[in-house]
C-alpha cells in the first residue's frame, strides 16, 4: 500500500500562516530537521510557531527552497533573507544569497552576513568588494566586515597562450603563464608550464583558486595529451591530477559548484557529446548527462549558480542550454538565428549572457556580441564591434562589474552598464603570439616576476 499524500506543516511566522511540506523543511533546514527528529511536543504538532523571524523573510526562504529565484531588490528583503538563512540553518538559501551578490548589495550582505555568522555569504560578498571599486569598502559599517575584506587578496588577470609539449632540451621560453601588473602596466611571467602539458585545444579552467589543464593535443596528427595538470598559486607549484575517463581535446572545461566539468570535445577527430564531472575531494571523474549534440570547443559560462553552454546548429542557429545538476539534464534556454555566424566565447554578468561571435560575413578580425537576458529571454546586440588579436580569437573575463579583453595590441577594460560595455581604460597588450585563454587567480602577496617580452612569431 503506497503512502498517502504528505500533510503540510502549518508554520506561523509574525502572525502569518504558511504551509510547507515537512520533507522540504527537513531536507533543507537544520532547524526543522532538529525539531522534527527531537521527539518534542512541537515536533508532533500540526503547527509550528516562529516568533523570531519576519513573515516576508520566511516566504522568501520557502520560495528559494522550492526552486524559485525571487528578486531581492530592497534592503529589507535581503536582511530578512540573511536572518532566515542563519536561523533556519538553510544552506540552499545561503547559496542563493551568494549568487545574488552585486555591486548594489555587496556591502549590505557583507555586514549582515558578518552579524549573523553566515560565513560563505560573508566570504562571497567580501571577495566581490575586494575586486570592486574602493568606495565599496567605505560602505561597510561593521569593523569585523572591514577587517575580513582587508584580509583578502584581489584577483589578478592571467593569460596563457597556445603551446604543445616540448622536450626539455628544446624548452620554449614562451611556455609560461603571465599576469597583468596593472600598476606597472606590464605583463609579467607567473610560472612556466610543465614540459608535458599542452594548452593547444586543451580545457583550461579555475576552481578554488587553482588552475586546471585537461586534454589538449601535440603533433600534426592531433595526438591527445593524456596527462592533466593543476597549478596552485599559493606555492607556485604544479601537480598532476587524474584525467577524464574519455581522452578528449578541443573540450570546454568549467569550474562550477566545487567541481570541474569536461564538456564535449573530440577524440580521434570525432566530436563527442559526453560530459564528465571531477570532484577534487574524491579525486574521481564520473560521467553525467550527455550534451544534446556532439560539440567541440563549446563556449560556457556560469552565473547565479547556473551553468550554460552554447551549441551551434544548422541554419545558423545559436542554442543556449543549461546543465541542471539536481536533475542531471541539459535543458534548452534560448535560441538566436544569425546568418554566417559562429560564436566562440561567452561570459556572464548578473542575469545576462554575452555571446561573442565572428563579425560580418567571415570577418574574424572583428567580433559582434549578443546579450541574452536570462529573466526575460530577450536578445539584444551590443553596439559597435570588438577586435580579435592577430592569430587569437576573442577572449574575456568578468571581474565584478568590469570585463577584461586582451589582444596583441592592448588589454581593454570595459564597465558593464545596463547591458552594454563602456570602455574604461587601456592597458598593455599581451606580448606573446598564439591564441589565448584567460582567467582570474588570487596571487600571494609580493608575487613578482620578470616582464614578459615579445617573442618572434612561430
């Protein structure tokens, strides 16, 4: 005999009645888990009264626990949500608050999280402040919040160009990672690549302030590189880590929610749809849901706790799909039709995805950018064109409310404002030939290195 429908728990909060499934509350809230498993009289009652919370905050908590993404624009809404996350011991609500950090609310969330002891929210808000404008620090009211921000390191713009493995006696002086010293307006050498590592058609991503390199090729026959490498800036050291079960190159590698995702790619010149997930805590890879189609070099980005990739289909269609971890499924998000278009990069900011594609006709010296609003589902085109570098497709990284792009001539920093990019400043161009991959790392204090000089074209 199958069990009957679950009887909802009636929860009174600040004079307002809410109904919620007991299983939902127990799964997501340490407070209710302890209450219903305690054997206390309140645990056996059909009603629970919470006098310490606001009704609006509890309503927000229920919406988040049920999978909704409410917009919390007002200060009171944010403070009530922080209070609920702390009182109810609700990690899902705390993660939602982490995803909601912006320049508009980071100081408020940082102060509130410090006051209520929500460390992960405090850390996310403080990192955002550390990477943002100086006036964000001045908006903090609590000394402990200011001290926490001061103890963090800002992120640094880092780039690595395309290289294949090199025998030791032919070591290539350009096989290095470089970082942008913005004060001195120069690119400096951070670390040499391991001799066995390939960045040609490799997956490169950061996770937990470490850089991971997976796959890639060497030789004219595109022989896949089976070793994978991890760089830890804390000690400036490289180490090997397990490679995916399926050898692959021209893959996308994404660091998302504490795991790495090796997405698509090729093997023996055959595109693949398989996707693997690596958990650094166990050191193991496992297969997850396949992409909707075989794909190589797919652009990917994550924002608001959501992971997206772009797929290109016949008839000039750009399709954006999302990987939903809880369902282990790829779900369609939006499509855009552009004639003669091939996209090759994507970045995210707040509720927007920016898809970078080649310019008019087959002009690969210029890029056009389309913006997808994830709330409305509407596409818009950014005005103007953006420049590729000689021999290198467009690459960019979002830091706070700014976008860094780089080519051989200059590093351009844009402010993201109302869905457009406004040029803020220009820095030195990357002095090395080849296509680039860029990312952010938090480097130890006092990090220095020789200025990266221009090398001859290969």
